[in-house]
């Protein structure tokens, strides 16, 4: 299972960063982004820049921390670092945020 979902845990940080960037984009975003740029103007540019910086910082700091403890997700990392109840609370908040 590690080989399929995690690439055998042998990918370097740059490949993981590119994978993160591609997974956040979708066909819907490619079709709606031009209209959003037209409506909000340069604000969209700054959101794109902050998104790129977030991916770079995630790749540099969080991915190595997850690799050290063999965690697959932020929720698993929180469970390993603290406890299962914190993992459940943050997962519930993440679901609630996605729904709202």
C-alpha cells in the first residue's frame, strides 16, 4: 500500500510539492480563474502568490516533519504528537470548514 499511495516513501520534496500544487487545481478552477481575474483584478494575483508560498513552505517544513514520524496526513501527525481526541477534533473542524 505504501508503494501505491506514497510512492514507496522515496519521493523527494520537490516532487511532493509539485504533487500538492497539481492536486489543488482542477478543471473547474481552470475554467473559472479567467472570470475571477476579470472581476477582482490584481487581488487574484496576490492570492496565487500566497498559495505558491504556502506550497513552498509546506514542502520545506511540514513534509520533512511528517516523514520523520512516518505520518501520512496532518491528522495522523497530530495523533502521534498529542492524542486521538485532538485528531478527531481537527478532522471534524476540517470537514465542517469544507462543508461551509
